[in-house]
């Protein structure tokens, strides 16, 4: 059984990586914070009595399920909005009024972006993903562990079964290769 200290230390260590994972999945900082907080609460309430060695796998499963729940809720919410969007019309002074047309999106949110900006962002992300996939396996592995999963050099070296110097070399080569290939495609980092 994990002690309160072990559970607290685990949650503190996993918080940042979980947030990055959730942001990548949902593309909204606020929603990602809520998802991570919900996952941590579920782990503490339902599985706090499990051995400390089981906590990482349990938390990962809970986090993934919480992300899926978020998408399910969004799908239902979007369905209801589209069903009732036509019903919000009322006769007003200037003719018809649609509540959805008067709704202002929060600045900086995805809904405030123009369609062109959304398409451009998605195309850029697709290009970056394609270039990451083209990296040699060890470079890609080191790059993703260090910069995506936010692991330090020692953790990455241990996970990859190599020296810290090798991790640094793989990461350096990966970032240089990505910078070159993305620059050639017109993406400036």
C-alpha cells in the first residue's frame, strides 16, 4: 500500500507530464488542467490504497479515460448546440435574431480563430508530426522522451538503456534535423 507521502510525491512528479499529454490531446489549456486534476482526484480516492509500484500504470489509464470522457462530453454538447441552434431565433427589431451569431468567442480560444488559421495550424502540426516520424528511431525516441514527456537526461538514458551522453547526442541531432527540414518547408521555430 502506498503511503500518503508516496502518493503525494507520485502526483507531484507526474503532474507536468500529464498536463502536457492532456494539452496535446485536447488542445485547450483550461480543459487539460481540469482533466489532470480529475485524474489525480480519481487516483487518490479510488486507488490510493494500491502499492506505489502500481500507481504509474493506474494513473495513465485513468488519465486516458478522463481524456476520452472529455471528448464524449464535447460530442454530446456539440450535438445539442447544433440541434438547438435553429431554435434560438427570435423576431427582433431588425428582423431575425440568432443567439449563436451574437455569441463572442473568448480571445485566444480555438473558436476565436478563423477557419483559415485553424487549417493552417493543423497543417503545420501535421508537417511537424511527419518530420518527427522521419527521424531515426533512437533520435525520435530520445526527442520525444526529453521534450514531449518532459523527462530529464538521466531518466531518458535509463529508459533507453544508454548513456546520458548518447541521449544528448540523439536529442541534438534530432532538433537540428527537425529545424532544417521544417525550415525547408517554410516553418520557422
